[in-house]
């Protein structure tokens, strides 16, 4: 009886992912309104429709997903997604956010270039898309890839044309993971600034990056300012602690405000290159800067509340993944010798940012598997990196088995690198490749012809802060 019950429960749960017969042709009777069609998908609930400034329509939805795709009878949760509807006969871009879903209508670069629809998904275990109680062993990349597969399968009945997946940083990584396990769900992928930490034990690429990025003068200025934040710790750390106390912030997860301050200082140079440009080197505080200037610079780049419990709670799912599958960076901090209060390798590890009540065990094979697939079997993937982005120090590379795939580096760009940041020739090449995958006519003026619609969707990049 129990196996039969499980089978029946699994069948009911998986109905949303099944095709319910052939899709009606364009010549069929007039379809219901798009909102009605979305709501008619089993497991899908339209929670809100927001106005836009163009002819698009924007919906927020939830979709019933199994906590464990391998054992779907073990419970479900509601995953948030959004649909930016352009037209049913346009290409559809699937945006793997990687974090909490942004709820303001906006379009990714591929959506603009293809003048298409956009489906965005909140990464599982980021609230509110978190099962309760949370079994954290189900927060990994295979389960999230299956989430994406079911959403795409369900929506292809409405959007039967070409599909392109995309994402930035952790979202870009997620788009590649999805392709690894469901390579035929989409016709191509544009992965922006996606790290590839295939060997978490070997991080020399990050140190090499910081040894060569920018000019020697800028690198020296950044090291000097970072040291000064620790030299003046007796004055600046109490200010940091008081500012957080005034906001009601605590530091139980990381282990105290002093540890939080030290991590913020360790973050500051990384954060500078992640979000700033070489031109900003001119305003790096000198050793003669006032305490106010140094503290303000730290706040601008690291954020003085970033390591508090309130802030870290929004990123538990990321740090859990970093400490169990994705890996995390480390780099040389010898210029801070004698000024650090804690062991750098332990303090700067993902374990510091996840509550101790959540067990963590690292799987070194997870990223090796993804890396092998890209090099041996990856097909129709564009990788875009920023020259001055530290996350690009360990990046995806192509191998002899990679087909119709490309890696581009945007000159002088940071963690916000886009196709539009590339050299004109490379931007034109990447755009033409994307349009070919999507089956739309090549048109160099397409992006200009599409009316502006909100900012490029960088919600995930803003959420990432500094460790990804």
C-alpha cells in the first residue's frame, strides 16, 4: 500500500510538469487572457500583476515544487517566479536569479536583445521560497536545476518558441548547472560573471588577480587604506559596533562585532574591484585620511551592517551552498600581518556565516562535475566576464568537447560586465550568436529599436554584496 500511495502522490505532484496534450495552433480560436492561461497551469498561482511602462505585462506567481525531486511525496513548497509577458510568439528568456527574486519589472540584457518574454525564478531556500521546516540537504544545485526544469516544462505550453537561459554571478552559475542536468531545456545560455571553483583547495588565481589588477599605485593605495582600517581599530571598531547596536543588530552567527568588523575590512579591497572601476582609485583614502573618511569608505564598499545577523539571514542559502558545493575564495593577506585578530582561513570561510544549528559538509565533486561537463559536453553557452572583476579569477573554460560556445572578457569591466561592455566586434559577434540560437533575424539595431524598459535586471548583483 505504501509504495502505491507514494507513486500516486508523485504522479499528482508532477502533473504541472507534464504536457497536457498538443498545444493549440495559431489558427485555433482566440485564447483566454494570458493571466488566465498562467493561472490554469496546475500548481501555478498568480499572486499579483504589476503595471509596466510599455506593452509588456508583468506577473508575480508561486509554483508548487517538491522539496526533494527524487522523492516528491516528501512534501512541497511554494517557489516564487515572475513572468514578463511580451508575446507568445516571441523567444523566452529564463532568468536564474540565484538569490531572492526581484519584484520590480525589469529586463535582462538577453531579453532586451531578443525583444522577448522573461521568466525569472527565485532560488530555492531563499525566503520566501523555503520549505518549513527546512531540510538543508535539499538546497543544492541538482534540486535547483530540477526546479528550473519543471518551471520551463510547465510554461512551454504557453511559450512554445525558443528559450534562452541567463543569469549573473551565482545566477550565471545556476544557469550552467541547469544545463548540466537538463541540457535540452533551452536553446542557449548566456552566463554572466560566473565563477568556476573546480578545486576549492587551490585559490592562487585570486592572489594573482590582486597582484595585477589596476595600476601598482592603485594596488598600493588599497592595501594602505585596508591596513589603516586595522591600525585604527581601537577607534573604528567601537564605532562599527555602536552603529549596529543602534540599529538593533546582533552578531551571534559570526561570533561578535569584532569578528564582523574584521571580515568587513578583509572584504573591502575585493568589494572595491567587484563594483568600482579604475577611475575610483583616485578617491581611495590615503594614510593621512580622517577617521570619518576611512569609516565612510569602508561603509561604502563593505557595508558596516553586512555581517550582522539580520543581514546574514538573507544569505544563509548562499553561504550554505558555498560551504557544501560551490566553494569559496581565499587570497593573500600577508600585508595585514600582525593586525588580524583571527585566523583568516577560518574566519573568511562560509561556516562563519551560517548558523551552527545547520550542519555543513563540503562535496568536492560537485563543481568538478560541472566543470567537466562544460569542457566535454557543454553546448551553446556564452560566458561573459569583467577584466577587473575578482570573481573572474576562477572562471569557466572551454574544452575540446565544448560546442558552439564562447568566453568573452569585457575590458576594464567589473562584476556588472555585459555583452554591451565588450569590444564592438565581440559584442556584435555575441549578439549575432544569441539571435541565431533564438531563431530571430540578426539585426544590429535590434537593441536600439526596443524601447527602454526599466533598468537592466541587476537585482541579484545588488543582493550579492561582496562574497558573491
